[in-house]
C-alpha cells in the first residue's frame, strides 16, 4: 500500500443521521453553550462514548478540538448525560 493511499484512508468520514426533535434541541443548546459546531460536538460525544464504553481508543480526529470561532478560555468538561 503506498503512502498516499494510507493517508486517504485515515481522513475523517462523514455520516448522516436522523435525530428526534428533543435530541436535536439538546445538542444545539449544548453546542452553543460550548462555542462549537454541532458536528464537532457530535463527533466528540461519539468518540468519548466509544472510548469510555468499549475501551476503544479512536484515532484522535478532534477530541478536544474547539471550533475555530470559540474562545480559548472555553474548557471541555464532562456533562451530565441527557435523558434522551
């Protein structure tokens, strides 16, 4: 396998999901509170869930990465799990 092919295989992948109204609202609210995009928040939450629930350590695609427009003093902190 050549180097270019290996690099292409490690690039992030996009998915599309359907969410309930309430889950969407909770994600939107939290993303605004944390100053990050909803996409970034969802990727963070999924990676965090995989790491903690399955013992899987996903490749660091952006865990802890703040949205470009966020403030440097924003902290990533654990949040209570949503009932949804």
